[in-house]
């Protein structure tokens, strides 16, 4: 399961699909509603207060699923579906509660629509990138990259990967072979925290990401790789194809492909 980001009033909320519905990070919801600098502490105190005052255990409205953290790794995190998010929101005094409820209901309804018509999800993703200021040309590459990534993870699903940790390891192998650094190192280079790395890549970075993952998919299928060990080697080999192409381009162009630039910094330059 890949962590997605929803945005409410400019603040990001991690979410993922489980059992055909959205599940949202509780601490992210709390941070949005309270502006707390320590939302995990707030969540702990909120659960304690509710148990003492109403004998209701808010934890029973949650389940734990793995979400990507700011360090790029996945951890078990308290999440709620749309229905149970409403119950937790009731316990949080905040002027943002009502607009957040409306936003939450809209997000849940959109998921129902996307199940009935999967193309809606693609159109909404395009519209979101457009609203953020990305160019049409960049959006086309990003959407193609998403499709290539999905093809690769589908192959991994069918060939014995089970743990989310294994997906992260294979992704890191491709990145290291393609760019010489892992995704977490790449994010540090671009001074990113919880943002999606690929949303802050330029055209060439996206192209080489696609080449590494598309090559890995082809090698995996042609070798009929099975299990983590074989898939790891295929990931290294697929990444090396993109890595060799990157090095050749860097040598002939005199420019590094991996840059410190990100979309946030570029937008800041435009505004200045």
C-alpha cells in the first residue's frame, strides 16, 4: 500500500486505501485541527481524557496500518476510516471541525466514485498537479511514471513480496543503481521531509526513474524472478541500466542529473 497525501487548508494528511475505502492518519488530523506541534502527545492525552470522562476508548475506532513517515520508512500508525474520523473529531474542540467534516465527507464520496469509474482518480490527480502549478509536460511524465511504478509493484505482488519493508528495499536498490543514492538520501539532498520525492523531480530525474523501474519490470518478467532474493537482483540490474544511461548523459552533457532543486524551492523563486 502506498501512502497518498490529501490536503486540507494547505496541510497534508496521510491516507491509504484499505478494503476499498480511505483510511486517514489520526495524528495528521489532530495536527490539522489543533495546530499542535506535538500531535502524538495530544492524541495520547485525548484518549486518556475520553476514557476518564466518558469511559470511551477512542483507540477502538482506529486500526493500525503502515504509513510512510518523514524518514521515508513505513511504520504502524493509528488510522481511521471516514465514519470513525467523525467520532474522533467530535472530541476535539476546534473551529476547523465543521469545514473539516465537509472536506472529509467529500473525500470519502470521491473514493466511491473512483471505485465505480477508475479514470476519475487519474483525472483528479492531473487536476491537482495542475492546480499546484506543474506544467502539462511535467504532469504527463509524472502520470506515466505512476503507471510504470504500478506495473512494477503488481509484478512484485505476484512474485512473492509480502512485507512493506521488502518493497522499500527493492525501491532503494533501483534508486541506488540509477542515481547513486537511496530515496531517503535523495530527499535529504532536496531538503524534503514528508513530501513525495517524485513530485519534486525535474523532467530528466523522472525519465531516469521511469527507465530504472521499467527495465526492472522487463527483467523480472523475462527471468521469471520469484521471491525476494531474485527480485532484489532484478532491481539492481534494472537500476544499473538506467544508471549507466545517466552516467553517459552526464559525461557528454557536463551536467549532473541528480539535483538539489525541488518544486517547493522553484515556486519560491518564482514568487520572489
